[in-house]
C-alpha cells in the first residue's frame, strides 16, 4: 500500500461483504421467477403498472445490486398503502367489508394459487424496511418515486380501462392505482375525474410518501445523503 501511495496510484478497492443474506436473494428471486410468468399469463403486462407490482421489480434490482435507490423508492411508495391493504384484508377475513380493495383475494373464480401469490402485499413492506436498514436509504427516493408514481398514474388514467369497464377477461386490471375511485365496479362521481386523480395523487404524496420518507431517514443505518455526484449515473 505504501508503494502504491508513493507512486500516486490508488489502492485497489476490495469488494464489500454482502449486506443482504444470499439466501434472501435466492428466495426472492425464486418467488419472482414464479410470480412473473403467472401474473403475465393471468393479468397481463399492465398489472405491473400497479404501484405494488412495480415495487416488486424495483426490489428485485436492489436485492441483487444492493444499490439503495430502487429499494428506497419502493419503500416510499408502498409501506403505508400496503399497511392499509393488510388492514382491509384482515377485516375481510373476519367478514367485514371495509373498502373492498382486497375482495379479489376472496374471489372463488380466481385460483387459490394465484391469490396466494398476492400475499406479497403483506410481507413486502417488511422486506423493504429490512433492506433499507441493511443497505441504507437513498434520500433521492422521495423525488424519484414521486415522478415514477405520477407516470404510473397518468398511464393508468389515460390508457388503461377505467372503473366499470367490461372486459373479456374479468381478471385483467382496471381502475389501476385507484385513479377512478375506490370501487372497481363504478367510477367515483362526487367530483370531476381530472380533479379526483389530482386530489388522489396529492393525498398519496402528503399522507403516504412524505411520512414514509421521514420514517426511513430515521431508521436507516446510513445517515449520509447518498446523492450521486455530478456526472455519475446509476445504471
């Protein structure tokens, strides 16, 4: 090392020890290897416009690269919404219909295996919190997730079937990301649809993304701002 210093050459950078267990990488990858083809066959590619399903793909990137940005983005986007998914699912299990968001989990016309794959809504937030704790929180996540989520909302609103649409296959996604209201059978009617989607996204940002960003900054082991220096890009 002294000789390198004397010559002005940088010392070689040795690879860091993996911060995420290798078994976790394999287990999540195996799960995704099953989920992706099953979802594509049953729901089609537009299912991955949902925030939660897009977050699975971001998680897969981070679990192997251990780059904190994709996992941080996914955590900002889904930790709080998936908490309410769990509450609604628990209520449905007890026979109480709250919002109907998880009613599809009890649809006997959908294969049990297909519904079982959707249980990731319950454990994905905990996995993301663990990953952020292990690999750090990228403080750009709020900005990048907000842009990404807005793009997904616009795609859902302008190009995907609205609530109440009659589809040849009832399993195909409609009212993706709830941009037409909380009832897939009927679009909301209590305000103009353009105003509703703007209000809905604003509510997600204020009550979902901002509090999660604050929380993740607190729990992350990496307290430094992970912003990439000028001229460097994440690939």
